[in-house]
């Protein structure tokens, strides 16, 4: 839509820069640069075949891929976070949050993406080998991640406490489940 219905031979460098700026509002710099590079390759092929006589992508500046690293928590901060999520903190008036505690523990100990942790089901937990089957994101293959025994014990307690079956998700919607009169099928969604 940014380039309109112009003929490929009529597109200018200014048009490509306008496209780049439009894409920048919705996509990461690497994605935008990849798109401009793909256009550049298509124009080069068009030149080779005699369809166009110039490449408007040449000379268009790439976006800088500046990714400032996030601040890493110190061990003391991590300990405080996990302790607060598990037990609460009266000084801060924070109640324990078991679901968030399990979620952050699994994130920390597996290194998986949040969406992969949310997709975990009871069937993905291998208590015999202390490992979790994690669905990879972005076209990756499913993989197994070994975890500490205390994490497996936490998972075992969670599964027992929530009476989870083989095809149930660890992070099912507890509110919907409770409101429905404890409809077991909601644990499979």
C-alpha cells in the first residue's frame, strides 16, 4: 500500500525510504532491513532480466539495530523476587502469588519463552528424567530441558494441588474454572 500501484520501474529511492519509515512504525529494525534487502534482491534480478534499469534500494540507509540490554537482576534481587512471589511480603503488603511463582521459576530454570511456558501441559513433564518438553517458538523444533529436582517437586505439587490430568495445561484459566463450577474441560484449554 505504501508504494501504491506504481510500476516497478517508476519507484524511486524516496519511495523506498517512505516504505522503510512506514515499516519502522510496526516492525523491529532487523525485520525492516530484511524487507528492504529482499526488495533490493528483487530489483537486482529485474535488472539482470532487463525488466528495470535501476535499483531504487541502493543508497537507502538501513535502520540501526540498537538493542539496549535490559538490566540483569542481582542474585539478591532474584532471591527477593522468588521469595516474595512464593511467600508474600508483609512490609510491601504483597500476598503470595503461587501461579506467578511457578511461571517465573519455570522461565528462569528453562530459559524458555513465556509463550512456551504457557503452553506446557502435564504430558510435557518427564518426572523420571527431570526434564520438560518445551515447544520451540519461531519454527524451531521441540526440545527437552533438564531442570533441578526442586523445580520438579514444585511441578509435582502443582499438578497434585490442581488435580491435573495428562492433557491439562499447567496454566489453565483458574478464574473461568472456578466460575464454571469447576468444569474439568477448561483445564484442557
